[in-house]
């Protein structure tokens, strides 16, 4: 006698926002991450030429936000065609210059 498999419940998901970055995670992992980042601060890294080492300057408290979402809210972004860097596009439009010997 074959047994019916019970359908899996949809995975509970979340988005953790850290600063201006959003990260999609399973809800239980997202809760842990948000908890670990509580109390963290943003820093700016720079090189101190007098001390000859890197220093980290505290800027502000890190913005961390947790949002529960449903699986049907997630979509894969449509593939975008690669865009040529503007400088390369300009190089193809430049006229060919005569060789220096022909200028004299």
C-alpha cells in the first residue's frame, strides 16, 4: 500500500536589512542574524599615516531591520543584458587619426 506524502509547508522567509542592503534568509536564520547585529555600529576605515596602520572611526549605529515575508513575494530578477562601460563605447566612436609621418 502506497503512502501519501504530506505536502511540505512553505518555508518561512524573511528579509534582514542591514544599512542599505537587503538579505533574503530563512526566518530562523534571519532572527539570529538580526540578534547578532543588535548594538553593532557602522565604521569608516582609513589609514593613519602617522601611526602607519588602519584605524576605524565610529560613524553611527547600524540600521538593522527584520521583515517576515511569504514565499510567493519572492521573484528572481529578469536577466539584464550587459552594458558596455561608457569609455569603451566612446572609443569605438572616435575617428581614426592619421599617422604622425603623414601630418608633416
